[in-house]
C-alpha cells in the first residue's frame, strides 16, 4: 500500500514536470498522511485533433487542486473517510472505484513515499523510496466529488497501487503506481477509449530508476514533520549522538 508520502520540491520544479503555467507555492511536507488535503493534477480535454497518420491527438488542460486523501464516492450517503488506496487489479470491478477510474483520473505530485518492512522481531522498519536521480514524480490517482445538504462538497482521492518491483518486494507486497511524464496526458484523458491505455500504465515501475533507504522511526508519528523524516537512519543516529 501507500500510506505516507513527501512533497517538498519548489513550485517551479513541479510546473516544469507537469508543463503547467502555475503551481501554487506550497510549504514542504515530509510526512503527508491519510485524511489530509493533498494536491493533485487533473485534466480536461480541450480539443481533439487528427495527426497526419490519422491517430487521435488530444489536448489536455491540467489544473492543480486540493483533494482529501481518502476517497468518498459521489453515491455514498455518509461522507466518511474512505479508502486511501485502490488496487489496480480491481479498479474496473469494485463499485467504490470503477466510476472514478473511468471519469476522474489524477496525478499526485511527490518527491518520494514511505513503506514499512516487517522485521524478524515483529517491529516495522520505515523506508523512503524516491527516484534514483532524486527528482519529483507522479503517482496514479483517482478522484471523486461528493455533494451533500447545504451545498456541502467533498472532493477526494485515492492512490492506485500495483504489484511491487524487484526493489520494493523486499520491503512490501505492494507499491504505488508511478506514471511517467510521457504518459501524463494518456492517464488524465477521461474519454472512454482511453481506459485500456490507462490500465496498461498500472504496472510495477522500473526498479533501476528507484532507490530505497531506511529512515528513523521519527516518521512513524504522523504529527512529526520536517526533513528529519527522510534522513537516512545511519545519519540520524550520528546526528543524535552529537547532542
């Protein structure tokens, strides 16, 4: 699963990644947890054109919006915090997710995510997983809009998970689905014919492009924030010994 992540790169880096005219200057967050509002990129089709070889080419306009992390489907009567993750293998089958997948796909900007590895002693060791080049990237997400009495509106999302790659399977049995920049428009395209292409993107990301390292237990508490969350465990131990 993916139950915690970090987003701390400057706004201009995310503007470049998503080819956006604007990306709000957000304070760095190193320990984003379920139930919080997180920022997502979603899109609408501006127009459809034909290329010389008659393939369809869509122009997608992207926008950045805050979404509650924990999906609340449009049809639910009580807007309780819903699933934070959706399994890629059952997206098109489960009522909780299938409509959102068809109509409302989004991208979650991150600098890395956390997974917890079970140890022989029964405790769990947190790991921070990021790109090997330390650049930000995008997780696959779905979102929905719930409307209730008194004009109450909740827009929420879930992160899609898939099977782990060779790197992650030593840590956890799931990993978030990562969408490469070349496929952003394909993932965000809400048209019916895009669904099969979008599903094909939900596969384990290339292990050689990622790195994972153990971090200290500081990140275990969702109230803790700051760069200490992603500090390698050995470095944190050394830092603590200085005081």
